[in-house]
């Protein structure tokens, strides 16, 4: 019988998340889709605008396989491009708005972008980046939100249109371009730069569909959530939630910029139910002054990822009434593929223990086939003892197709049937994974491997510490020694409350094995971070290296 039953056109339609928008317009047509300041769109309107955008792009020559880049914050146009661009068959490339001129020029050249959408705030930067592309054909620029530009123009060899003008040109009855195969490229994302060498990650329609559905199931998101965009959409496409919120007919609350006061205000005004962000966002909420914090009108669900969240930060955030979930993923997985699935019996534990358990990355999500921690030399699974270090590896349908124009890096990352994450972790006896470090961030002191994350977790317990980053510093005797960079909470800066270096080191000595205690403490106003709150360890390592050997220098430095 199996030989007679085969795939057909009826059961082999390519998977793509783009169809979620059409369904949202049918089911939730009159419900709010996007809210930005005083602008409110419904799902019918968003569907219509995305079709018009796709139609207009097609009319100016954007087609299958072309790369369309965008440099913009979390505004309605950014949301619409997650549907409108791939509806032409083109590949969407969202670029980090915090990148410098040189890096953006490199990315545009590498991706061979045919068109670039740019928010008016970044127009000058992108015009310079495009002008720096040399003799190659320059992409068309589409300016978003600049009221002075109502049409099109050209200058310095760069032609441009305006976003609303382009959308108005489009046909709302446009038949969007469905992928010929679900393996067709849909997304190009460049890695965040925490290791200083971004690579172009390519994802297909199938992978984005799978991670979108998986993310909704994993977080148990109900119909019509109110989602606050505190996570940049340019970062791994907002962990797939642009498509996910459409699937559930939710409301996207867009923010161009935000701080703790803006977040608390938006929660109260819009009755926000869900939001995402790196641990730095949790830190922002937990450490906000009393005059900024507002009582939550209801439980607000936060998904955090991007860096291991310190248990102390989780504890403080949940004490305010937020319900925090913790996940793990990479640009190469298009979203979160490991989550700290909560067990009911853990609710009986003290709050501090619950926070410690929740700080672990967890187990594979439903749509991820396998996740393991393996020994780098033997390829065998490490012991489930919560102590033996290994590399986290994954396999499943949302793993990237590969790195653009970089077969060597693709082969290195995807081998033996696994994607090698580069993250170092342990497997606990209960089957839950916990990240201990990036492979580049493991500190080897006196021949012993130590985790910078564990030291950071202890530092976050100190009442004065706002941010902590621990890296290796050259050491004449030990080879490397831990060096801690700290920013302090506002009330502890340059006051009699400000801790000394010795106090920080003594605090660590009471809570850590002696060889892992920082030998150097550097106070800084702010730690260098990516746009999503990941501490840029490569910058800290360079700073520590410039200090010279810790054996020949003074113990610590003050701000």
C-alpha cells in the first residue's frame, strides 16, 4: 500500500508563514493589528497594505531571490515588510540599526541588496554606506517616515522613493508570490556581532513556518494577545513573533524607542499581555526607580533569551508581578529552540530556588528534533551530572540552510548530522541543559576551565551591581585570570554607598571556589552591548588584554 500512496499537489503545498496574514484578515479583520502612537491599523488594513507593498515592489523589478534590506526600528513599516517583502519572492534582510557605517556597507555589499528601506533617522548613514559601495550598481533607497519626502528623487548616484508613496502605488488585489518550494530562501540575517565577525544566516520558508508555530506552542500564547515590541524586529526577526502574532490575530504595540517608564506606561495603557527581551530588559524593569514603576494591571508574560539570565535578576522581576519564561536559540535557529519548561512541583520551592531553576536553558521545544551536549573530542554525550562541560548541538527543521557565500563556515557549523552552536553547557540529571559560556568565553586559569557565566551570576547578587561581564585577562602565573567589568546602579555611583574593589572580591570569595574569584575588578559607566542586550565580550576581552598581566598590575581600577 505504501508504494501506491505518494505525495501529490494536494498534500505538498510548501509551508510558509505568509499565509497567516490572509487568515488573520479573514478571522480578525476588524480587530487592531498594529498600534503606533496614535496610528491604529486593523488586520484587514495590514493585509491590504502588505499586498500593496508586495505589488509595488514587484512593479519596480523586485522578484524571486532578490535581497531587500531594511534599517528601521520597531515601527509599522518594519512589521509590514516581514510579509510584504517575501510576498514578492524576495529575501528579507533586517539590519541592526546600531551598526556603524563601515559594517553596514560591508553587509550591503555581501548581500548584494537590490533595494534598501531606511527609516528617516538613519537616512544619512545609509546614503553614505551605499555611496561607499564603489562601482557596483547601487540599490534603490526607500525612505520611511520622512515628511519632507513625498515622492522620489536622486543624488550622488543614489535613487530613492518614499515608503508611503511606494505603498500607494500598489494593487491591493495582488496575488502574492508563493514559494515554488518550501526550501526557498525567505530570510537573511547577520549574526549579532558578539564575536566581532557577523555571518549571513539564510532561512527558508519551511524553517520560518516551523519556528513560528513552535514558538507559539512553547510559550502557550492564547488567541489575540497584546504584544509589546521591546525586542528589536531586526534581531532574528523578533524571534519569529511578527508572523506569530498574525497567526493568533493579536495586537502589535510598536515602539520606536523605549525605557522603563515607556514600558510600564504601555503596559497600563494597552493592557499588554506579552513581551520579549534579553535579560537587560528585565534588569531595566527591576531596577527602575519607584516613581517610574507602575502596578501591573494583570500578569504580563515575558520571554527572555539572548544571554543566560542571572537568577537574581529573574527573582527581582517576578517579584514585581511579571511571569518570566526562559528560552534559548540562535540566529541560526531563527528563534527559541530550547526552553525551561516549567514543572508544577517546582512551585512549592522557595522563590530563590525557583529563580535558579528558571535560569537554566531547559529542554528542546516541541518542533526541535534533538538537542544534546557533547564532548568536543569524542562526540559522545556528556554525563548528566550538571558539571561536565560540552558543546550544545541541535538538529531540527528550523536550522538554517547555511551561511551566505561561506561554505567553509557552513560545513564547520553543520556536521555529523548536528548544528554545532559554539555554546558550552552542561546536562543536568533531569535532562535540562544549562549554558555555562560561549566557547570563546571559557576562561582557562591554572589549567582549569571556568565559566564566566557562573561568576556573573554571583556578581548580580550584589545589591550595587547593575551589569556584570567577566572575561579572561592575561596572567603571568596562571595563564589567564578572571577580570570583572561592572556597572553600578544609579544610587551606588560616586556616593558613599559605592563598593570598593576589595568588597566585590570578598563578596565573591564567600560564594565561589577561590580560583574562579575575579582578580581584577573594573568599574565602568556601562558595559558594551549589542542592540538586544548581549554583552559584547570581545570588546571586554580587548580591554582586559590592554591592561597587561594581572600579576604585574594593581588589583583593580575605579570608575
